[in-house]
């Protein structure tokens, strides 16, 4: 009987995790670079965030198979933050975000992110996707993108018209379109060919074509790893005193945490291993973002594309995500010059494809048929992000979700029994809140003024102060008409204390 090598005995899943780590590395590499370029920062910063996601967050407890790094969902917000506060302040914002996430995890608030309306989260991602697609069409056309979300969308027709008269712009658009086509068709490639991840194949083919044909397209600017990583200066932390920077920190925290924890829930459905410990995962994400902030690089979230690739490649433990960070580090240290050959429109194609997948067109159609209120929340959140900004759009979505829930919780039913003579019996049941007050008063004021009324409130589960006051005022007005005073039976919960009596 042969003995297994000591390493295999100690790490029985090492072979599977090693193979999975290579797949995740190949998926993460073009996405890390693409997200950085789209965020308006040096490409190397995206790689550093991916490295931190593997070596720091990957080592911590939380979700064993979830992979973290720079995410397309944060691109728009990061771009706006860099434009408004500058690249040095980005590190301070990300550092504050990380510390806030760690604090929330220690306070065991991670589980409460599951209470956020799914429609708000999907609307948030849809809005990000729309702005991302619109924004990346400009580098695909070798044009400069407008600053605002509405400006990006409104300027697209003119950008396309200008491109038709510019040969270089048409070549750039062709490279982008070819990249998207490879991504869409890759699933139909032979199985042996699909061993290469689609994003890597698409970028690799675009790079090869641009180099072989000497295509006039923009390529990634390379500054060197050490030259790009710049810890935030002390002066950058002064920016955090402003309302704008604080709002950005809150937006970073909300979006990064929600995306990470919703991704964790999705990853849990893909495997039968240990379930996610949400509070620990939030602490792990916060620790990673704290390190990213100290280094002055992009924020991180858990990324469903990389996480799903990790699971599907056969990973069993967190060793795969840690090793993927090692491969990113080796690439950034030994082969940074390779980045300089990657065409920018190819990266735009990667992000256009990623952004389009964030817009749940089919899910929205089904939601509209079944729950129009949720579909409305999703749509309003997405459009608000496009029209205003990320932070305000999410707040609008959350407010709309709260109003919808409050409205649905305010079920009220008024049953009137009128026998034609004698008192009119009115029975209220459900939840009487100010949201339903107009309906209640309209129904009561339509009762005969010359007849006595017996108002039974014993069926109410809740009666708020506004409704109680309005009912008392109505009863006084009705009794003032010379009829017998309105008789009120108090709500069941208050009957023992208040009893029944005349108002």
C-alpha cells in the first residue's frame, strides 16, 4: 500500500484548488485592468486591488469560495470620486470605507444587508450597467466621454455620427465589437478551447490582431507598479470632513457591502460547502478595503463572475482564491510590460459586456407581470442613478421601497351595515395609518348625517395617532349635526384599558 505524499495528505484539495486558481487568475486579469482603466486610474491599481483581494481578504474567514477584487459595479462611483476629489483622496475614501465595513461587521450588522430590497439592489446594478455601457462606448469610438450620466447617453448619437467619418474611430469600434462577439460566442466554442476563459481569449485575440495588423488603436498606459501605488497623503484625509466626501464614503460602503453579501448568497447556491458567515465576510471585505486604502488603490468587492468561475473550476477551499492573488502579484511584478499592448477598445468591450449583464431585462419583464411595484422600484432606482448620481439614486430607491412596504402594510377595510332604520354599524379592520387616512375619512363622511353611527374599531391591529385624532374629529362633527353621539368600540389591544364608550 503506497502512502500519499505529506503535502497531499495535509491539503487533500490542493490539486483542485491549484487548477481553479489558474482559471480565476485568467478571468481576473483582464477585468482588473479593464475596471482600472474605466475608473480613470492607472491599470496597475486594478491589479493591486486584485492582489489584496486574494492575499488579504482571501485568507480571512467568511465565504470560503468567494473571490474579491475591483468590480465593474463600482466603476462609475470610483470615476466620479476621482474626478471630484482627485486620485490622492481616493485612498482616504477607500480606507474610511474599509474601517466602516469592519466596524459594521464587528457590530454584527452584516446580516441586515439581506433585508435590503432585492429590487433596489438590482436597480442599483442596472443603473450602474447603463452608465457603464454608455461610458465605455466612447473609448470604443476613440472619443472622450461626457462627465454626467445623462450627458453620456445624450451624446452617443453624435459620437457615432462623428465616428463614421473617422477611420481610426471605426477601427477602434471594430476591435470593441469583435471583443464583445468573442465573449458572446465563446460558450459555443469546442470544450477544449473553452478551457481558456472568455475574457482572456477576447482580450488576447484583440491584442494579437492589433499587434499583427498594426491597428491604429489606443493601448493601455503603463506606469510601473511601484510608481502607481501611492498611499494617500495626510492632506487627503482633510477631504473627508466635507459632506460630499462623506456621502461618497457612505455610497462606497453601502454598494460594496451589498454587492459582496448578495454575491455571497449567490455563490452559496452554487456549491454544497460551508455557508457564508455574513458578519465575518463583511469584516474580511473591510480589512481588504482598509489595505487598499492604505495603498491608494481601487476599492474591492466580491465579484460574482470570478467567484462563479472559482466554483465551476472545482475549487474546494479558500486556497484557490489566495493562489489567484499570488499569480496576479507575479504577473504585476514580472510582466507589467504586457499591459502596454492591450487595446483600450478591447477592455471597453469587456466592460460593455459586463455592464449589459447588470441590466436584468428579462427579469424586469417577468417582475412587471407579477409585481409591478417591485418593477417600479427597480426602474426608478436605475433611472435615478443615470439621471442624478449613484448615491442619490440608491437613496431614492430605498425611500421608494420603504414607502411601498408601508403602503402595503396599511391594509384597511371598512364594512358598513345599514338596515335602513336605526343605527348604522361601521366596522374597521386591518392597520389604520396616515397613509390610508383619506380613504377612511371619505368612507365615513359618506355615511348618513341624520342617523346614529356605531363605529367598531376592535378589528384594528394598529391605529396610529393621526388616524385616532382624525376619527375623533369626524365623530365630533357627525355628532354636532344633532344626532345621537357616535359610539366607538376601541381597538382590541386597548379594550381592556380603555373599554367602549361615547366619543
